[in-house]
C-alpha cells in the first residue's frame, strides 16, 4: 500500500452523454477535448497521450495518438446536469440526490421561522416578495446570483460581527430547511454590513440576493464552505480514510468543496501552484490519498477561450509528466474530470459529458476498465486500495488494475 493520487482536470470532458438530447439539449454535440484539439493546432500533451487520452477520446491528431499500452476508461456522470461541486461529491463516493431548482422566495418564510425558533433575530430586506434575510444584523441569506437561477442560496457575512463557525451554524439551519443543490456560506473581514446590504440585487425578476463580488467579502479574510443537498461526509472517502488514520490531502478547489475533517486541505487556483503542491505532498508521504483539482481549465471554459484552455492543459501536462517517474511501484495515479465545459458549444456553462479515466501504475499496461456508470467508482477504488470501509456509492475497479 502506497499513495493514491487523483488529479481532476476540471471540465475536461470527452463527449456529450446519451441523455443530453433529452435533459440538456443545449449541450448536444459538446466534446470539450475534441473541440480544443480542433481549435488549437499543434497542441501536444505528452503525458496525457502516454496515459491514453486519445484512447478515451477515440480520436487522433497529427501530434496526439492512441497508446495501445494505456490503462484507461471513461465514466458517465450520475449527478444531475454538470456540476463541479456534485461531481466531486460523486467522486468521493456520494450517491447523488436530485435537488430542486427554485428561488429563495419559495422558502424564505419557512427559513425565517426556523431561524427565529433557534434564537436568531431576522429582518427582511428588499422589495415585496423579492427579499433577502438579514440574520442577527450581520448575515444575509438570498439567491446566488452568479449560478444558474434557483440552484444555490448564499449565506454572506462580515467577520467583523460574527465568526465563520457561527455563520456555518446559521447556514446549516438553512440547509436543513431547503432542497436546492447548494447552500454556500462565506464572508470576509473589514466589510461593513451596509456594504453587503448595498449589494442587494434582483435578477430576471425572480431571484433576489447579494451580488457576491460587489459585497466586498472576497477582498480580505475570505472563507467559504459549500453545503450540498444529500451530502453526508461520513460516507465519503476522506472521512473513511481519516478514521483509519490514513493521511488525506485535498488541493485546489476540491479543498473548498469536500469536507476533510481528519486531513489537510490546501486551497488554490493557479495550475502551477496546485500541481507543485501535489508533487510536494506526494514526495512527503509514503502512504496516503491526494486529490487535486486543476480549476483553471474550467475557468477557461467559462470564458469560452480554447487557447487559454489549451495553455492551462499544457501546464498541467508538464507536471503530470514530471510526477509519473517519481511514483513508487505500489502507487496509483488517476487523471480524470468531473464534467465538461466545451468552449465552442455556444454558451459559457458546464457541459454534460463523459469524462476520461487515465490510470498510471508501474508495470500495469494495456487495460480497458470499461465505461463506468458513476464517478463514485473512483472513490470506491480508493477505499478498497486502503482497505477502508466502502463509501456510499460506486464499484471498485482495483482488481482490474492490479493485474501484472
């Protein structure tokens, strides 16, 4: 038993899922990897080529070929739509539940009543039925105006008046009452309550919330935690490993969105930084689990910029190529994605795509692990590798990649 490293190239899909024409027609034809190769001539990703990227893509270019010796597969998404938060919860072994999509106005009265029953003061801010809550004079609750409408609610605070821990307690009351995908709890220091309230906005005549960038909470002392619908961290890989005393390190955006109570979480966005941290932590540990999210690929997809996307892939590929020969014979590394974000599809949102599963283990070659039904198969494989309790969801493929 050695190290198990999972690197998630955020949004690097390899073709739209079969259910897209029915449930997400705006993603019909999406293929993030293929369209980047078509758009950016001369793109060469040597490490990913060796690991079997073109096998998973079922395509070749003049510079990128299939590798008959690769260990690879593909996975569908079990979670609804295409979401980074739920994608990572699925990877960690959570069985996705189907959240509702609705504006905060649908549940504002019930949330207000529950907060009051729990001893909090509550005021209403805004116009008529398009209002947000002001709790204890320093915490606002309303629609997330940056995500798809009705997908998430924001709990925003100034840490001049309340601690992050106390704010999270308020957010958990909200989480227990609502059924949307996410309740996002965050805040910052040196932010007057008046500035947060002043960032109140209405979107599409339906949603009312605080404009997060305009509130000033990102500027200093920012903390964030995502509370997902149907997420029980106790049945996820980090907790299951932590209870066995197995070191777990989460790096990049995954550190912000997956609970890791027994381990180390290192947030970061810059691709070189998160990959350097991955190598650093891998070299420090003899045994343990590392999961890294490379977020800048996703950000490039949102910008609909294929060239920026290719540049960020190239940086990640250099570090992946560097890491492979550093690994010990018992170590396993998997490169994958959590969904797609095709910069050529005509919109700036995530795309519902199958994702590659590219596996490196010294001495293991020429294996196809199949078309997996859920990203949770990764978490199940990690758990089996460390002889830990099986997570809530997923089937391990460890035996397939243990062949010599």
